C-alpha cells in the first residue's frame, strides 16, 4: 500500500499574499501546511504573529518530520537537501545573538 503523504516534504514560498507565507508539500505536491510570517519584527509584534524567520523555521521543521520519525527512505532525504527550508537569510534571522 503506497504511503498517503510520501516523502520528501519540501517548503515553497507563497506568492500573492499580504503576509509572507510558506507552504509545506509532499512528494505528490499535496499541500500539508501553511505558515505565515511578517517581514518586519515590529509588524509581527503588533499583530501578535510570527516573523518570517520564525515561520520559515516552523515550516522547515514540519518538512523534516518524515525523516525524524523514521518514515522516510534514506534516498528521500537526499532529494530535500536543496529545499527552501534549508535556506538561511541573515536579514530575517531573529535568533538572539550571544554577546560576550
């Protein structure tokens, strides 16, 4: 019996949204999750929402679930290596920096 939501799961940017959005899809291009974020931290705070970097991290972690749960074949994870979920953008990184 074929798997219902086959790996690899990947992340794609959404176009035409008022908020910046990301979509997690499976190998059959079935949409699994939508995660939205604001480009500016101030906008996210005002709206009590996510920043774009936080949304990207959440979408990336959702996309990694088949591998983390051991449900993906080893070759499935290789196809997801050049995935949008793995891209890092310093300008949207909201991770607190350690200061000496």
